[in-house]
């Protein structure tokens, strides 16, 4: 029943500890939180268990200094873990109250989640929880579905509760403009050997025992070829090939895109973006829809304002998602709980 301590994907409703030991319950909730998405699957989070609270820390040893020099995506990843923890806590009748920590005081401690008893979870809250173990980043092509428009509208209002704007992009000409920016960003990123080295360092093989990073399988190659994929990424400038591939994926395999943005562009806005992202992705999963990311033009400083311009945004773009219908890929790797507690 406690298999989830070693492999968090094994959490299930029935495995929730029912005894009096709060720390066992807290570990279960942290296992759920660790199923959140993170940039390059770095899982850059740590947790501390208190009397009736859980603190969330950024683990900056897992930073991506080339692609994410300000830790913006790292903090968003932590925000996604925070949002997932809140959803899990609601499922088991807690009333989670999130307090953001003062950014000056200890820049790695991000938030404290107070966990007092609350009302039992309603059907919607239960369905969000059930989506936690089904959510995947799917980098393959997507089909269209009539559910996409209404689902993205619902996501927009969910994100709005956290001060995050979600803009659905369905028009072909706007998608085309974004595809061009993604292509330009791929070329700029891949021509930088430091970018290639950083990406290669996080391509890991699950079959060879890795518990983090992106497996060859998630990138569309056999998992055991991950070391070869790593070598290729590190050695060759694949920018043109990746750009062409992404362009095709946007034109033919992305019925919708959506941009998450915020007015401010600092730690709390990034944390809120991650919290909103967790809800948005679980809502899409619940609706039978798949997602993946095309953040490259947001990661390149000179292209970021052009993303805002292309979709007519006033705020700062934080994430760019593709949305559509597809199957369900294998789950990505996760670290054991013992590695996540500080
Ligand atoms: C802030 C953030 C940025 C991400 N950026 C990208 C990206 O640019 N390209 C991509 O393919 N995946 C991106 N991802 C997805 C991660 O690679 C993915 O979450 C991770 O590999 C774990 O896989 P999973 O989401 O299936 O659990 C991002 C995720 C987060 C939270």
C-alpha cells in the first residue's frame, strides 16, 4: 500500500493512510504533488513537514541556467507541485490555505500550505484528483475535438482565479505566426552549444534506472537509445530539423494553442502561473484532452514580446501549450519520496 513512497505514480485513493499519523498522510500528499510536470522533468522541489502544514522549497540545485536563467520555469514547476498538492489535500477533506513566503526572507522557501480539516470533496474535486495519475505531457500530434473550445473556456476561468490569463488560440493565421516564432526560437536555442549540453544532460533512460529527466521514449525514440539521443543532441545543431518538426506539429497536429500570461513578472506571478497550470492540465485531462508545451519563444528574451504581440496580450507570456485529442503515453519518471524531504 505504501509503494508510492518509492514510486509516486502508485498513489491511489485506497492507499491514503487512515491512521492517526499525520506525517504518513503528509508523505502521501507530497507523493501526489511530485506527479506535477516540471521543466525537463527536473522535479526541482523539496518539502518540509510541520505540525499541520507542509512547506514547499525550490531545489535550485536542479536549475536549468541556460534555458531558464532567472529560475522562472523552475518556480512555475514548483507552483504546479503546489497546485497538485492542494487538489490532493481537498480530495481527502482538508481545507488547504496557501501562504506565499516573503521572497526576501529565504528565497528558497516558497510557500506554506496549512492543512486544517474541511468539507468532504465534491464530485468535481474527486475528478480533478483522479486526473493526477492520468496526466501526461504528450509531444505527438493531436486530433481535433469539439470539446476543446468549451474546455479551454473553463480553463480560462480556472486560471483567472489565480490572476493568470489563459488565452485560447484557434485561428489558423495566429497559430501560423506562433509556429514561425517557435521555429526561430528552436534555431536560436540549438545553435548555442550550452543549450545543447544542458538539454542532453537531462535526457535519461528509465530502463537504465533514472528517476528524473526526459526519457528517449518521451522524445519519440526507444528508451534504451536515450544515451545515443543525448549524444546527438549534445553534438549536432538540430535546430532546423526541430523547427521543421514543430512547425508541422503546429500546422497539422495542434487543433488549439493557448498562452498563459500574468501582469507581473516576478516570483509570486510565476508561482501563481504554476498553480494555475496544475488546474488547467488536470481539467484538460479530465475532459479527455492532451497537452504539451512550445515554450521556446518565451524562453528567448528577444522573442518573448513578439509572442505577446502575436496573440494580442498586454501581460507577460509565461507558458505556451498545445491542446488536442490523442492516446495516453507512458508516465514519465519520478524520484522516490526520500529524495524530496528536507
Ligand atoms: C514550467 C514548465 C516548462 C516546460 N517546458 C517544456 C517545453 O518547453 N517542452 C516540452 O516538451 N516540455 C516542457 N515541459 C514538460 C516537461 O518536460 C514534463 O512535465 C516532464 O518531462 C515530466 O513529464 P510529464 O509532464 O508527462 O509528467 C515543461 C513543464 C513545465 C512545468
